[in-house]
């Protein structure tokens, strides 16, 4: 893979924190993903060692994500993957627009073909 293709394979999105959990499965379950589906999603994410994000869509089409926090916990977040941004700084700017009334958020990173 060329370096330009590798750069295009990484995309960033803003996400609003709902709750922090000890595992990605717990984070997805907190976002109303059925436990068995959450386990399947987490197992599928293991194929990439770089993956610190597990994204899903709940009934109704809302995007959610479990993101690894800098402290090593997992953040259950409402995700805003469209549009995905090419750089982290673009996603951080959009996140700042979304944060209101003391809410916290993270920038998620998708690795691979988006």
C-alpha cells in the first residue's frame, strides 16, 4: 500500500460521550446494542491491532461507537461519522461545535476502507 493510500484509509469523526465503561462490549451494550451483537462486533474488530474504535448503528439509524480513551477505558458515544474527516484537526473542530453544556467528546479514528 502506498503512503497516500494509507493516509486515505484513516478517517476521523467526532463523538459525544454518553458513559465510560471497562470494556468495549459494556460500552456497546450501554448504547442499546444487544450483547451478542456487541460481542460479534468486538471480535470482528480484533483483526486490526490498530483499532481503538468499534462502530455500530442502532435501530433507527443512529450511529454509535465504543472508543478507547487515553486512560484505557472505553467511551460509549453517539458518533457523527458523516462526513468523515481526512485529518484529526478537522474532526476536532467539528467536535467543538457539537459540545454544549459541559458535555465531553472524543475524536474517533476509523482504519481501513471507509
